[in-house]
C-alpha cells in the first residue's frame, strides 16, 4: 500500500503562509502526499491581501477531473472558494467522485481582515457544499455568519450554534475558539453523539497566519491515514499548537507571520 493521498481545493497565498501552500506543508509534515486544485490566486503578504483573481469554474472542474481520474484520494480539504459558481462546481464534483472524507473550512475572512467570500456565495456554501462535507471547521465569526447570528461568547452558546450547524446536513462540526479570549484556545467538536472539548494554552504571538487552513488540512491528513474523526481532530490540534509555539523562530514578513509548519525539521 502506498502513501495516503490528500487533496486540497483552495486558494493560493503568494506569501506561502496560508491556503494551498499551508495545506501542502501540513500534508508533508503528516507524511501524507498532497495534491491540489487552485480556486483563486491572491496577491498577499503577511500584512494583507491586495488582489484576488478567481479561477474560472470550468478550470476548477478540469483540475478536479485530472486529479481524481488518476490519484487514489483518501481525503479532501476544501478551503477558500470565493464565489457561487466555484462552490457549485466543487459540490457537483464531490458528489460525482464521492471521496471517503471531506473537510470544509468555510474561509470568509483572512487573518489580516480582508474578506475572501462574496456575499452571494454564503447561501451556496450552506445549500450545496456543507451537505457534502463530513466535517466543517468554522471559527467563531464564520459559525455566526453561517447562522446569521452574532458571534458566540460563551461555551453554551458555542455548543448551541454547533448543534444548529449540524442541521445544515454535515455530520460533524468543529467550532474553533482561536478568536475568543481567555488563557486557553478551546475548540468544540459537535456530532449527533454530543460535544467533545479540545483545549490548548493560548500562545502570545503575532504569527498566526494560516492557522485555520493548517488545522483543517491536518485533520484531513489524519483522516487520510485512517484515524477516527475525534483522533484526527486531537492530533491536528496538537500539531497546530506546536507550530504556533515555534512560529516566532521563522521571522517572516512584517505583519501576521506564518506558523512553523515544518518545526519538526528544525528540532532535529
């Protein structure tokens, strides 16, 4: 049996800290072979996004066809999909190829604050893509946006929003607590069986660019290797926490720098 293969369907980050580039680094760190389908090109660095070019939907479809027709994909991570046409195309192709594991990270806003998802695409995300996913990984603002509600500020409201996100048709929801306050960063994994709480000490660093992308791709990597959903989330949380802890070693850029995806190489 060969190496597990995971596919990222996401946007490109020209500064290398998030998006496709972060996903491929995360797959490599997990010893999973990474393939990619690019949905958008961004001109960005650690200080912000200056331009976005959306890849046409028919070319997104061509990339998906090329990958799935040749590679044995064990898991798919879907990140930035900026418009309705791209979302509908991806959803149609996910239904066609039926990958074993699909993780959707509903990326709406970059770490710098730049909006990455068109308003008319949110409904398409709810209607077409989320029901095809096995797990969605919204942060607190994204969870609120998907429900048209205010951002949750306590554990019970977070769990309540998670339960209602399950009603969109996805069997598992991981609400990420990185945007909350407090000494710990707490994520909640919601399924029909209830809630599982994952906590890690909050790290005092400005270098968190790509954290959400990396967590969802680390989960996809774990699923590709045969881990259960809970085990994949737990190992991904541990990996990303360590990558944030090591982020200040990199000294990349002058804004929100990237996490250290390959920190294990520098440890040795």
